């Protein structure tokens, strides 16, 4: 991407704010504008250099922008798309960072009408349990994947611009069909978050807060790290991708049932086989990422 133009970030939190900081560091745009209804977050976005100017609305932020990045929760995406749609310039594009794609694609189709081709759905596979502009950092996407899910109608030139944007931020871009994205992410991201939240809640119910954390060691800490994530955001994600997530949860419950049966039989061989398969796969992934400098 050649430098110049204006980046508008609707939702300058962890993901949107990090994208702006990385784009500034890479010299991709001349101007940066942001909108958030949270005034404290807006002030922090200015202080941290995420934006040069704060808009009073999503529509105002989009007006005159060349690259419009929507980084709002899935539940807010429809209203946000409807607000910015009339302000999108003839050469501008819209993209998003939503963790669910099929519902957002349909919201964009309804809101943008004949300008739907200017929308490039996307999802960076990067994040942290912390959220907000204060947690944004310019290296968040380096050596991470970004999934783009363009449709047959999506303008190829705009897709290329979005791919170039993420590549310039240090990410590796891959492409998936929206429904396939939601099926895969239900298993690799949404189900793990559901399990982490549920495990912590279960232990609180069984042991109480003091004992649940007092007697927990590294395994509990590692497994439940993501339970410190934004609860409201993940409730939105779960509801938005509920069909795929329910299917993932159902298959996982079947696996848990098999483990329970093996335990009831004291079937050490069955347990060890399952554990060894998982352990070998996990070690292989860690070894590969270490070799690639992604550990």
C-alpha cells in the first residue's frame, strides 16, 4: 500500500486501536480518525496516537475516509454498517475484524445495498484477554493470521487493498468462505472461550473464590487465561455464532462422555491413548511455531 489518505477506526479498542497504531508505524495513512461512544476511551485513543481526531459519530468518522475499519462487537455491527453506509466515498472500502462472519456479511448486504461489493469481511486471529485502547499495541498482528472471507460480489481490488493492509502490519493473510470460517472458529476459538468461562464459574460454585484460586497451579492458570476476556463481547460472539458453536459443543460433550466412560471402567489404556494423541499434537505445534519464531 502506498502512504496517504485517511483511516477511520470505528471502535478503537484492542483490535481497532492496535490496527491504527500498526498502520501509523508502517506509514500507511496520512490521517487517522476514530469514533467510540466511550469518551474516556476516546481520550485515551488520542493520547496514545491511535487517532489524530475523534468523530462525534460513526457516520462522521466514515465521511471522507479511504479505509473504514469496523471494530465493534457483532451485536453492534448492523447498526454501525447502517450508520456509515451513506457516508462511504466512491473509492473507499469498508472492512471489519469480527470474530463471526456469516451474520456480519448478511448485515452488510442489508445495510450497504449496491455498495456491498465495497465491503471486505475480515478477522485477525490475534487478541488478548485485556481490552480497550489502553491495551492496544502496534505489534499485535505480527506473525499472526488474518482471515478474509470475501464473497463472489466483493470487489477484487478492494480485497487486494485489505490484504495488503494486513500484510503491511506483519500478518499472514488467508482466505475462507464465511460459513466455513464460522464452523472452524467455533471449534478453535469460541468453544475454548466458552469452556474457560464455564470452568472458572464451575469452580467458583464448587469451591468458592478463595479456595478455587488458592489451590490452583499453573495448569489452571494456563487453561483459564482467556476467562479474563471481555465477557460482554464473548456473549455477543457466542450468540452470533450459536449454530456452529452448539454443534461444536455437542461433539465435545460426546468426547467428554467417552472420557467419563473410560474413567468409570478405570480404562487406563483408553485414557492414555487419548492423552498421548493430544500431547503429541500440541508439542508438534509448539515445536513448529518455535522454529518459525512464533512461540
